């Protein structure tokens, strides 16, 4: 009698390279975030975002031109693609502002509310069910934020509001992605994002005093940050094409490690117990929400 196949085992082994890819993606994104924080010490945040986005967009255009796929950068459903890009552009501008105002680890902890907010928005907008496990995860997520922020010991500022607003916009973009993901190519979605982000950053820069002088090292940082931004998206797309989204999504939490490392090495930020404790609670909440989604499906 022949051996029976083991699809779950085969699928699990197929997820291993995807996990490596998604870990690389978030590690690369964290490097980009650290460079953004470095540049924001000398250049205003909207201008930093504009320079970084231009570098990444130039790479996207160059790659498409070399492959003869420039026409593939045009979205098939431009309204939805541009709406998603607008949400992500706002998300990026807000999180870059948060990086400038807060320690990296603290900004990441607040950004980790995204899976929790996705569950809430999916329940409100898409009518998706949320089990008691998911409801517990949502409540734990907000409790984790309260612990991480330690209101009695931390002076709250616009950076905290920006990080939470960023998580909300990113969650909304993920909800919208469920509608348009199958119809649009990855290149079209990335190009639309970078185009809208560049326009938004340019507009905010001009509305807040225009462009300032930029030193040559800062330009080099912007080029490197743009390269990392593009590479991060490339790793992320490849990972989510070959692996299960529910398996890969929690690995976003690996950014807390990078945030702590970059914070200590580059900015002298101490690793605070409350930030780590809040991060652990939020990670647990995200895991419960994902577990709830798997149970329902």
C-alpha cells in the first residue's frame, strides 16, 4: 500500500523559505526606518520622505524599463489602487514623523496595533465574525498600548498619536487590499504607492516652508533608504506569494528587536521595561486575533 501524502507537512516546509523572506523584509524595512530617523535630525520629515520615495521610485521605474514592463505599472482599477496608495502614503508620513519624535522601539510597539485594528475594521466594514478569542485579543492589544505608553511616566506627544494613526491607516489599506489584490500586479500597487507618497510628501514639504539645504551625506542616506525600501517590498512580495499570510503576518513583530538594536546603537535610547512588556502583550494580542481567524476559517 503506497504511503499517503502529507499536505500539511509539505505546506509547512514550503513556508520556511517564505518565513526567511519576510524576516529579511522587516529587517530591511527597519534599516530604512533607522536611516529616516537619522536624516530627520537635520532635515524635516516630509522632505526626508520625499527624497527616500524618489530613490525607491527611480529603482521601480528603472527595473520596469529594463524588463520592458513599464505598461504593467499602470493599475487596472486606478481608483481603488490610488485610494490604497493614499492610505499607505498617509501611513508612511505619520510613521516617519513618529520615528522622528519617539524612540524606534516605542514607535514600533504602537504600530503593532495593526493586526488588532484589521480585525476590528473587518468586523465593522466586512461583517467578518470575531470569536471570543479574537475579542480577547483586541482588548489585550489596547491594554498593551496602555502599558507601553505608561501614561504616568511618559509625556505623550504628537509622535504617539502619529504612530497610532499610522497603524489605523495601514489596517485600512490591508482591508482594501482584499478587494483589489487579485486584480492588480505587485509592481502596479508598489508604483501607485510610491507615486502617491511622493506627491503627498512634496505637497506637505511645500506647505510647511519648502525644501531646505541637504548635505551630501544626507543625500547618500536617502539613496540607501530608498534602496532598502524597494528591497523590503521585493522581499515581502516574494514571501507572501509563496507562504501563508496567516503564518507570515506575526513576523512583523520581529521589528521590535531591530528597533531596540538600532535605538541603542545609533541613538543611545535605553531599552525600557515598559516598552518591552507592552510589546509582548500586543504580540500576544495579535497572535490571539490570528488564531481566531484560523478557527473561523
